[in-house]
C-alpha cells in the first residue's frame, strides 16, 4: 500500500515538474521561435483568442503560462507549496527512488516512455489544429479573392475556373441526357409505325382523296386544281357589281348614287356650302368608289394585283400593276409558256369621269404589231365606258387577247431573226421569259464560252479577274443562271437547226443585186468627190508633217 501511495505521489510530482519545465521553456525567446500557426494552435487549445500580430500572440501565451504557473504553485487552501519543493529538493530528504526500489536503468526507461507519449500527443493535437486553421484560412482567402475579383473586374483564379468548369460540364451532361431522351422517343415512335403497318405515309393528294371518300364528296378532282376561267370571273364580277360585257352591251347590278341622294347625304352630315357639297359628293362618289372597286379586284386576283398610292399636294394617284397571261395554256393545249404583259393602270381622283391611263410594259412572246392592236382596243374600251367602272374590263380584255392569240410566240428569235413555227417543241424560254430556238441558244452559249476562254488566254494570269465571265441573255442582258446553261446542252437537237432549213430552200436573185450595186456605186462616187468618205490610209497621210505641206 505504501508503494502505491508513493507511485501516486510520483505521478503528481512528474506532472508538476513538466509544468515547471514548460514555464522555463516558454520564455519570450523560445516562443519567438514558434510560427504564427503554432502560436495560434496553442492559444486555441487554451481557449484564448487567435487574432493579432505575432508579438501580441507571444505576449498573450506568455501571460497564460505565468497564470498557470501560479495556480500550480498553490495548494487547495491557497498556500504556497514552495516549502514542499524545498523538502523534495533537499539532499538530506528521503530518496523516492530508493523507497520504490527503482534502479537507474528502470528510471531512464520510464522517462523515455513518458517523453515519447507526450511528443505523440502534442504532435497530433498540433497537426489537427494546423489543418483546421489552414482550412479556415483557405475559405476566407477564396471568398476574399472572389469579392476582390468581382469588385475590380479581374479574371477568376484557377479554383474558380474549376468550379465554373464543373457547373458547365453539369449542364452539358443534362443537354446530352435530354438529347438521348428525344432520340429514344423518336425511335420508339418509328418502331410503332413500322409495327402497326404505317410505314408508307400517304401523300397530301391521297389524304384529300381518302377524306373526300369518307365524307361522300365525289368531285374531288376539281377541288384542288380549280382553274380560273372566263365564266367564273364573269360570275364573280357580276356578284360584286362590276360591268360585264356581253355582245357589245354592258350590264350593271349596282348603279352609282344619284345627285339627289348625294345632296341629302351632305345635308344630313351638316354640309351647307355648295363647294363643300361638291367636294363631299366627289369624295363619296370618287374615292369610295375607287376603293370599293380595288377591293373587289383584290378579292378576284389575289396577290397577283399590286396597288400603289402616290400622295402629292395636287392630287392623289393610285397605280395598279399586274402581270397578265393566258388562261390554262400550259396545261390544256401543251403549247409551251404563255405570252405575258405587265398592265400598268394609273387612276386619277376624278375617276370614273376621267378615264384611267393604261400602259402595257414588258411584253413577252408578243410582237409590236399585236401590241399596238391591243392598245387600240383598250382605247376604244375606255371611250365607250367613260364614267363607269372599267378596271376589271381592262384586265379581262388583255387576258382574252393573249389567250386567243397564244398559239406560238409572235416575236422573232433574237439569234437567227427567224420566226417560230406553230406548236414547235424546239423553243427554249429563259428565266426572263425570252424565247429562243433551242439550237440557236446552244450555239450562242458555246460562242460565249469560247470568247471568254480566248480573252482569258490573251490576258495575263493575274489580270484574269478583269474579264467578264458571265453569260448574259441576248435580249435583256441579264446573267443567265446555271440551270438554263445546263438545259441548253441537255435538250439541244441538231435536226432543229434553222440555217439548214434555210439553205435547202434558198434562192438568190443576182440580177436584182447587180442593179442595187450600180445604184450604190453612184452614191459612193458622189460622196468621194465631196470628201464625205473616211479612209484610214488617206487620213493617216494628212496628219504627217513633211516639207511639201510646210507654210513658206
């Protein structure tokens, strides 16, 4: 029992001695050797604040160690225990090692074990405290860096870039997931179609036909491809109150308001002066009638009719434009492309008392002779129907004239200057609606290509961009698309050469040519005597300065 009590006293003694050694080592010089992290770890273990500079941390730790030293040197009653230390340190006192029976090697082993345990515990606690402090510092520094970068507009750090990259990759994965889901549903839909026998989809025409059969409609062929004929246009015009010409007589379903009706209407709206009544009547009778007629034309012709209005101080002018062609020529008679005309009608505010101005522009596949005949017919129509709505009749007359005479193009081929045979299949139409013999067009394209190659050969390689390498229409000089150039080579027929046909039936009147040459010789001699001829050799000699023509 005495040995156990002595061991307990020894352990308490060891703790006290360790505290004393720590106080000795914790001087200002020893604490100065520690780093800031170690100082903060020690202060944190003691429950003290870790803020401040290194000097403040050392002073705070030193004060805490001194306080602990005072507490250790006092007993429970508060008395000082220096006397006990003196007794222990006294050489005459009892040796504890001897009492316990401990030898020198045993005491050394116990001291080594105690020191190893203390160093392990201290290192583990210090490493944990250092790691925690590093994490806190890293979090604080990252937040501070992000705020500083946002405030000054600086680029983000590598850690922030990694974070953004991770967010972007997350959205990319979400995008690919949605794409995979859509592909999956699409494939499943096609699999269902194949499984239930719906692989071959019906065309729109077949769908319309099946729908018509389901609802009991028999005339489905005329529903989709309804051609606008003359009878339908006449019925439509009669329904909207426009004049219809039949056998030289005009028929109106809606009559214009009379002067009495206009006067009553003006009084009802509070118009008192004669000028106001006239202007109000002109407005009701003029502009309203024009607008109503234009609305009717729009309902008949749709988007083909273009309406323009020009506003000026003197008057307001309305312009109607529409490209008119024959009805059903391409499908019914298989003749080829139809002749077209751009009808331009200028309407004045005084219409219908004042007849509109009609211009026929951009004639295609119609010659000057037929164009003049059509213009005279339109002039007669305007004279006969002055004071009435005549706009629809103008468009209808042009369409009927083109339809009746649209057997073959009435113009000449711009290459060979020969006419076109009726119902000829060797006619090529360009994108600008100009007709040319297919063989002539092929020869023209071939000549243009050879001429371009010759010019490129004459010019240096670095100056080849100055050569115009475009093949243009021989009539309007617009650039021909590649489709027309390819069609010229694909559909050409050598048997349609118009020059061979001319050579077979060609006869030349030599006597008539000699008589004409004698007349030209008389004119030539007369011009030569009067100095009216320009000859290159004579003019070149006149410009040479020699001794003969010098002024003396």
